[in-house]
C-alpha cells in the first residue's frame, strides 16, 4: 500500500509540476506582469476575482490527484498486463510510435466533444459540470478546475487509450503535455492567434481561446477541445463566434477602466 501511495505521489508531482509551471507562467504574463498593458486585449474586459483563482486552483489540485491515481492504477501489476501498453518503442518501431499521436489527437478530440455534450444535459449538468462553469470568465487556472466526477470523465480517455490501442507510456507523457498547454491557452482569456486566422482553411477547424471563452460565458455552443470539426459537423458552433474573434484580435486602443486592478 505504501508503494501505491508513493507512485501516486510521484505521478502527482509530475502532473502538478507541468500544470503549475505552465499555468503560472501564463498567469504571470497576462494577469500580473503585463496586466495593464494587455488589459484592452482581454476577451472579456473584466478580470476574475481572487476568490475565482483560489476556487480554480483548489479544484485543480483535486483533479490532478484523481488523474494521478487512475494512471498509477492502470500501470499497477495485475492490471497493466491486461492493457494494450507495450514496454519498448522498438517493439513496434518509430513509424508506429509517431503515427499514433494523430490517432490519439482525434480520439481525444471526439471523446471530449461527446462527453462534453452529455455533461451539458440539464439532468446532470449541475452535478458534474457546473463547477467548471463557475468560471464564467476563466483564467489559466481553470484548465483543470473540475468537479471530481468530471475529473473521472476527463481521465476516461486514458482508460480508453490503454484498452484500445497499443500505447507506450511516453505517448501519454508527450501527448498530455501538449494537451495541458492547449487547455491553458483555451482558458487564457486572451486570443493568441492573429486576426483572420478563423477564416483560413485550417483556422476554421482549430479551436481558439475566443471560442472556448464564449462557451464559459454563455454555457451553450462551442463544445470542442482541440478542433471545431465536431462543432461544425453537428451545428453547435455559436453564430457570433467569428464576430467575437475579430473583435478580440483587432483592438488597438486601451479600454478606459474596463479591467480593474485587484
């Protein structure tokens, strides 16, 4: 039992360190160091309150513990033998190794869209997903701010990976590093893509911070994670998305007192 907790702590340290380092860097740049200079570019002009940041961090701590426990259990003797995990990259070669990343990308993107739509069902929304939507004006700390039940849903993609596709442990390390970076960008509150990107043949299908910010603000539409493919296929992208994206990427003057200092 002690060994189990040690491994969970080790996994928690790894997951937590990348989350806090990346989220903290984004928070310091956009919410502390250059807050006044960049305030006019904020998607929603006002900033969250200190209590919002603390709530987001608190739920993130719980989420990362759940993620860590599930990953350790999947790799625990007696369990991992029944998974599709393989030990050595040479077992399947480098071509397979790199080819699996886009497969994981598509699987996670679709899994998120479907589970996200389900969590917005009015019968279960308040029990599972409402905690995340307390961040109506999200900050980088909202990326992992889930109710424990939603955290279980979110880590479910790892279980699917482990029982459907031959996967190396380093696939998870690399893929979820990318995932948390993009997730923090999605909750950043600022748009980093340039003006007009949303109208390009690639940009039409790439999820943006503006798109996800609208989802937090209005609770409806824009359910995607990495892409807008499923939102466009199923008609769930907001009709005012393009206008909001243009507004967020074309502001050139500071707004008067729209972003009060904490």
